[in-house]
C-alpha cells in the first residue's frame, strides 16, 4: 500500500518526554513513518513511544551515524511507496499542519517547472529563540540572511537543515541518498549542495516556524558566536569540512567557507571551549583524516 508522506526520525539516547512531545505533534500529519534508533541506552522506551504513536521501529545495535540511519529510514519509506520523505530529529517539534503545508509548497513549485530538492520551515533555535539563517552563494561570496517571521515568505536556499525538511522520493532517486561516510556533521549541507549541482532547488517558508535545538549551546569565540557541540563532534566538524570542500561539485564560495572554518574552529575550541585538550586532540585527528580522505565513524581513542 502506498502513502504520501513518510516520516523518518533518528534517535540516539533521546530525552523521552521531548521525543514524546515531538511525536505527539506529528500525529495526524503523516501517513506512516519509522524511528531508527542508533543504539540508544533507552531504546526500550523509544520503542514503546513508537508503538504508542503508530510508527515502525528499527533498533540498531550500535551508532552507525545520522546519515546511514536516515538512509535506512528513507529506504523504508521507498518500500512503502511514499511520495515524500519528512526528516525529523529527536528534539524537533512541528506546529499543526506543517507537513501538509510543505507538500502544498512543493507541489506549487513543481507546477512552475521548478525541480524541487527539498522544502522546509524557518526554525527557531531553542537556545536563544532566534530564527535560523538562509545561506546562498553568490560568486565567491556566501551570503547569510536572517529569516523573517513577518509577512509570508518563501526563500530559496543552498541547503535546508535535515530536520523538518520534506524531500520528494523522486528527487532522492535522482540525487542518491545521504553520504554515510560523513557520519554526522554537514550531512544535510553536502546533500543540499549535491542536489543543487544537479539542478535541484531548495526553498524555505515561514508559514510554520518550528522549534529546533542545535548543539548544546552557543559561545562567543574570537569575533563570532559559534555553536557548541560535544568534543567528539569537533572531530567531524574539522574532518568533514575538509572532505566536503574537496568535492568537485561544491561551489567556490562554499569551498572557501569550509576551508576557512577549519582554523577558526581549531583556534576557537582549543582556546575558549571546555575540555580543550580533548577537543584539540580530536580536531587534529580530524584534520589529518580529512586531508587523507578518510570517512566513516571515528575509530581512535578518546584521550586528553
């Protein structure tokens, strides 16, 4: 039996009440979906929530990474003959009608002859209550524009954050799925830029502004505010910035951005963040692995 909208939720040691709130908000918005659990310690509680909300559940015995888990969920949607995949993180809460409005937006764009990559919502970061930014390259420059919550807006972007994004299955069959070799960081950015290089376009609208949590907070480092993640994520930030910058289909402006963020993160987190020695060690290993073209899950030891 085919369905229109298939939700893919990836979990890893989630906050159970927050996950429950997100799944409750999702009720009635999709025709089916699956939770892919990446080896959580509280997988039994996640499975109970999946059953409560009428979702399929797949328990992985280890953390295979966000990208690979998303791909597993997408394949489930393809097997269900879904027309659209709705990607969600474990901490994202959608407002009523979000999924249907995204489908309407996608179809209206396609009626204008636009090859739609992904459509998504403006989001408000739960850490500072600020709206996220819209990123677009213009020649050698990368322009970051703050989203607006005022009058109705549909804005084109070079990529859309994965959570809350709606992607036509027909697009995924053309572009390929997420890059599992990246494991976690820049997965949505790489896919967005890859799809863009193939002629697909991405759009955001502010009809449904969602709540989303990025990292564990923000901290001012040097001349800008930087999102703080766990030290392990710093490894992927550095390594994947280099890996993605080396891809031939990446715009020059984005290539420059990825290369420039490496020294900024290396210096900033080594001097101003907590667990500095550990972060520095992991980032240097990420630099080394990125230059050598090594992807996949970090295989070294944690020390520092």
